[in-house]
DNA sequence: TTCGATGTTCGTGAAACGTCGAACAAGCTA
DNA sequence: TAGCTTGTTCGACGTTTCACGAACATCGAA
C-alpha cells in the first residue's frame, strides 16, 4: 500500500505520545501489544469499523508507539518497547501499570482465544 | 466565583490525565508546578490570553492534576502530586522526566525572576 | 461608592478528532 | 482472468478542542 512513516527514535515527541494515549481504543491496542509479541492486523478485535481501526493504528505509528510491517496483503504490528524505553525511560512501564489500575481499553482484545 | 469541581482520588481517569498532558501549554504549567510549591495565578506566564489560560487550568483541574484554591479574588494552584502518586504510582515522575528530555512546555514560566 | 485587579463565562470561529461507509489498491487463490 | 481478502484512503458528519475578545462577577483599595 504505501510509505507508512515511522518516526526515528529522536523524533518521538512526548506530546504526540500522550495524545496517542488519550483514546481508549488506542490504549487498548497498546495493552494488547504490551507482551511484545507481533500481532497480525486481523487478530485485533476492537469495537470500531476497520477504517477507524486503521486510523488508530496510524496514529500510534505516527506517534512512534508501534511499528508496522507488511507482508503480502497483511500487516503486522509491534510495540516499539525498546525505542520508547530509550527515548522516555520508564514511561511505557508506568503507563501500562496505570492502564490496568484504571482498566482502560479492555474493550480491545484478540480474536477468540488467542493469547500468545 | 464558583464550584470548581475537583475529582476524587478514585475518579482520576487515566485517559483524561493523558489528554490533559497532550498540550504544550498544560505540560508547561505542570512543569512549573512540579516543585510542589503553590503558585498564585498571576505568577504564571504563558503565551496565551487569560481566558485561554483559565481554560487550560480548568482542564488540568478537571483531570485531577491540580488543585485550585481561592482566596479573595485570587486563585492559587498546586500539583496534586501525592494524589497522583497514590492513583498512578510513578506516572508523574516519569512524565516530568520525559518533559525535560523533550523540552516540552518551556514556553511557560513564572513572572520575572520568581523561582521559589 | 467608585475604581481597578483578578478570574470566570460566554459567544464565536478555526482546526482537529473519531467515526462511518464507500471506493480503491494490492496481493493471494481459484 | 476473475474473485476474495486485507488494509488504506477519501469524503462526510458531528463533537470536541483551542483560541480570542468582550462581558460579567467578586473582592480589595482609594
């Protein structure tokens, strides 16, 4: 499909990261990806239309939170855990903990019983 | 003037906190307040009209990040550092560090040479 | 009481956001 | 080739956000 711009490590901006994490759907996606496993696009289950999901994944990518890889017609997405740790140490960890405390984004999950 | 709703500790929502922190002016305000000192409204210097500043301070208050106290015609604002620590441990610390790394919100400061 | 200072609220407008369905592009598969 | 699947892109729409100036309310000072 196309370019899919990923920001460099040094280009990851705090404001955009925060903005990306201020939507429940996106927070849910981050939570699903938090185990570090790469996920196929189709495994993700969220209560929105596919165009909307595409939009949210793009916001996450543009903010530098995730990396998208393409293989044939499919996309795979991963959390940029190490990059985030390098750029803003501790941020991801703390936010993930906070997500659980507040139970944000639980509406997002994986298809059926896929866990790992 | 009026009510000025402050959320209870348990009502502080992660999504709103993140949303509040996704604006440079508000991040700057948080940074100024990060030393824990209470600040008079008039000490704050930000490149926006006063009605806009009022708006931002309201967003921070509604999100549970700050507490506003009134005395006569003046308002004083403080970071709810302890409450935040209790609700989302480590979050504020990490975000403050990230703010410095990315130098966000440096356009906001205190009037003249006021430091403490 | 009158004035000035301080913040809030209101009305407005521009921009951004979240959402959707439809149309499109690209790659498998038959 | 034709058709299916997958994901992106494109308006469109309504909501929310940010910004401003003007008007208002409140209090302290003159």
